[in-house]
C-alpha cells in the first residue's frame, strides 16, 4: 500500500501534480481542521499532499478536502 497524507508540510506536493500508482492501493490520511494529522502518523506517510488555495484561507473542512482529493485523484487526469 501507498500511505499518503493530505497535510501541509515543508515536503508537501500539490494534489494537482500527483497521480495514483495503479499497481498500488493508496491510503489517504486526513486529520481534523485544527490539529491536522498526528506527527507520528505523518512520519509514516511517504507523500504529503496539499490542496493549493488562493486568498487568505488556510484550510478546508475535512469533508470538503477529502471529497476534493478523492475526486481529483480518481478523475482529475
């Protein structure tokens, strides 16, 4: 399995620049809007993804973020 986190970190890649690896099932980890993904779990993730945003907003509701990420990863390319 590929273990990815949707979390803004110094290592984060834009969600819109990555593709799923068809030969590997992918687990996408999300945290809550305030504290994010637990650092111990984040350390286990091989990729950190971020949804690029314009303006002053820094985060999305976790349900909206998950829907955006799953839709893009499955149908965005």
